[in-house]
C-alpha cells in the first residue's frame, strides 16, 4: 500500500504543476483586485496591505447592470428551453404518430448547422421583427437553438422510463398533460438540471449574438459589458477595479457550480457533445 | 388502394392531433429562428445584397470574388494554423492530464483533481480572455513584468501588437490547456474501460507506458475522434478569441474567416458576401464531419 502511494508521487507533482499554472492567472486576478495603483506598481507580485474593497464597489457600480441583464436573459431562456424541449421530448418519447421519425430527424439535423452560417440572416430577421435592443432578441433565439440538443437528450431519457407508470396513470384516468407533469417531469429532474446547466453556460458565455443584436449599452449582457469595461479601465490604468470586475463577473457561475457540482460536470461533458 | 391508405394515414393524423399540437411550439421556433436563417444564408450567398432593399442575383459571383479577395487566403491560412495548433493542444495536454488522473490509485485524489480542473471552466470565457489580454499588456502585463523581473527585459514586446507573434500569442491563451471539456471527455472514456481489462493488464505486469499505448489509447479512440471533430468545428468557425484579443490585427495579420464575415456584414453591409463566406465555412465543416464520421465507423468495425 505504501509503495503504491509512493509510486503516485510523480503523478501528483505533474498534476499539481499543471494546476498551479492553470490557477495562477486567477489567483493573480484576485490578489490584484484588492490593490490600488500604488500597490500595483510597487508590489506587482505580492499580496499587499491594506486591501481596497472600494475597487469592488467601483466595479459593481459599472457592471451590476450587465449581470442583471445576463441574469434575466439566462433565466428566461433556460426556463423556456426546459418547457418547450420537455414537452416535445415527451411527445417523441411516449407517443406514436405519422411522421414522427421524420420530424425528429428534422430537429436533429439542425445540430449540423454551425452558428457562423446563420449569424447574418438571424441578425437581419431579428432586426426586421423589430426586436433589436430588446431581451427578446436574445431569449427567443436562445430558446429555439437551445431546445435542439435538449430534446435529443431528454427524449432518450423519457423513453427509458417504464411504460407501466404511464399506463397505470392512464388507467386511473390521468390525461396526457397530467402524466407529463406528474410522471415525466418529476422523474426527469436530474437530466433537466443537467440540460439547464448546459444552457446556462452557453447563454451566459455567449458574446457575438448579444454584441450584434444589442447596440444599446444599458441592455448589454455581461460578456459584452466586460469587454467594454476592460478597455475603459485598462485605458485609465485602473487595474484594481478592472480585476474586481472580473471577480464579480465570475461569481454567479461559481456559486451555481458549488451548488450543483455533480450535474455541472455532466452538463459540461454533454455540452461538449453538442457542438 | 392508394386512396384508402392515404385516408387511413389522414385519419391517424387527426386521431393523433394532440401530438402535433404539443410539437407546435418547437417547430414554430425552429422554423423562424433556425431553418429560415440557414436556408436564407445559403440562398443569399448567390446575391449581391445590402441586407435591405438592394438585392441582385450574381450566381456564384460572391464565391469567385472570394478567390480574388486577398484577405480570404490570409484568413484561411490563419485558421489553418489555429486549427492545427488547436488539434495538437487538445490531443496532448488534456490527454496527459486525464491519463494521469486516471492512473492515480487513490480515488479521492482523482476526484480532487477532476474538480480542480473543472473550476476554471466555470469562469466565464470572456473573463479568461480579458485576463490574458492583461497578461500580454505591453506596459503593465504579467508576461513582460515576469521577463523584466528575470532580467530578460530585452525579450519584452507588445505581444498582441507584434506582426510575427500576435497569432501565436492568441494560440498560447489558456496555457496549459488542461482545464477544459477535452480533459473531461478523455477521463470519461478512460473510466468506461472495463475493470477486468485493466486488472488483466496489471497482472501481466505491463509497464505504465505499455498500458497507455497498447490498452488505454486504443480504447478511447472514440473520445479522441470526438475531440478531433469538436476541435475542428470550433477552430474553423470560432473567432471570438481573435476578436477580443487582437481584432484581426495588427493590420490584418490575425484575420480569420469568421471575423471577416462579421466585418463584411456589420461594417461594410455586404450581407451577400458574408453569407457566401458562411456557406463556404459550413461546407468545409460538413465535409470534415463526414470524413470523421466515415473514419469513426470503419474503425469501430475494425475493432469488432
């Protein structure tokens, strides 16, 4: 046993080295977020005292609006995806109807369409619908695009639920809608959380689509906001508040991560399969 | 006969109308926001179009223009470099990390490292880009400060503004590249290897090296191919990294097709041309996916 642990030592050394290299920029970001400019210039590498919490106040006043916007857009989109996708996935999984395979294939084939192809016509469409500079310009396309992979995942999960459950509910006089809400949804909870996390990550991190559809700075999402914020602050050499802004921008997803770690890893892995 | 059959299908459709009603929201959204833009992009790639009133059919004119546009070969060459670099990166560092984690005998540590390498993925990608933009900052950046403190100040330079190095600076973003989905995918593949196989190997007394090359690597071939195709698709159409790090500069040295498409659409109002670039990228991705799919299928048959 002892020999085995010893044998693992080189592995630990390499992994820890990789870990340090990965984390150093983030540690530097956090340390610098508490510095004023004097401390930044005269003690670039070290931790300095006193810490300047005012950096956070300053950054928060600039980016809280973007976080709120991202929060509104992400929450609405994710609930939209879950609702629309679970209804369709349920229909595909538990019923037979003419054209079912064709319709399902029509949805799946969209996984082959890269975002770069549809960027320009989607923008022109949203513009023509008069949705530019509204949350809808983001929410509706996010629901539409997000549901594709969600239907794919949810359908196979709901199809794997035992038919007896649905059968006995129907015998008891439950309607389709009732079997959906009282059986399919509660039993699919873990996979719904995974799908939700996948979509939260995608929506929260998206940059190009909000950039083209939201010219109005007041409605910017966090990704677009943080780029403009960075250029402003690095131009003014206000490094402390700039890094404080990065920390604040990272907090919502990190909090989410610690509450849903297990689903998060599943969501990240299956999120990769999506592309 | 035909009439009777079509009548029963029709009756069946009426009987099942509830199903179609349930699918209606999905398809209304998809028709509007997914199918229509995709078809519109391919259709409008054949037009000289400003996105509004001016529209003129020019056949394959946009595509022939692409071959005469000096920015196109330049941007595709950059994408080729970025794609190759991205492939090399994704096939080495994350694989190393995953295999090392997998080889740990104590599961507690394996779990610890997995979580450790997941946490950075939670930081928004844009924040990571911004931090790297600071790392490369010519005056106050981490990299130049590091070089100065090591007495190598002659090596300092404006990394992202350097004509020869800017593209490589963008490639280097995210070093050591282990905190990504690739690591998780490799690890999932490794953990799916049946325990009997690994036990048999360790009884045979195979070295770690043999175990990796002869057993583990062939058994995660599916994961490797998945990462290859994901990396290809991401590298060919992606341009956010370039956009926020260098915006194609200095000059046009780091221009990529995705960013050039964006510029043509948003700055020059050349919507038709932008659609043509998008269609071209779509075709490349389609062909590469098809090749990868064929390759994947044949190798599975080979295994069986």
